[in-house]
C-alpha cells in the first residue's frame, strides 16, 4: 500500500519591514528605556505577529514590547514576573511621547 501527502498553503502575513517611521519609533522607545535605566535592543525574528498587518498599512509598529520571558507557544513558555513593572513603565513612557 502506498501513501501520499498533499500540502498546500502560503504566506498569511505581509512582511514587517523596517521603515523610516518604524526606526524613529524605535529610537523613541530606546530613549525612554535609557531614561528608565533599561536597555532596549533592536532585533528581528523569523516569526510573525499582528504587527505585520499594522506595519503593512503604514502604521509605525514595534513588536516585542510585551512581557519578557522565553519559550513562546511551547510547553516551557513562561514570563519573568519581576520584569513586568519595568516593562509597563517603558510602554507607558513611549505612549506618553507619541504625538
């Protein structure tokens, strides 16, 4: 007996490209982080988020400002509760700067 597999699909999210507006928003976030005594590194991943959609619409979007942790969508997924107040202060400070 023979078995066959048929696969189909495609890309379901547009790419989240680093635009000039996104770079400026990141710089604002980095400045807030520095004022709070935090470091905010810029990086990229191979994944996708809802931010892909907003960025594709031309809305300056930063992804990854949520809780700090590890193991997204895995059995060992967790967040570092002790870092949550500092992260909330960073996000609140950035929101306060957005014009």
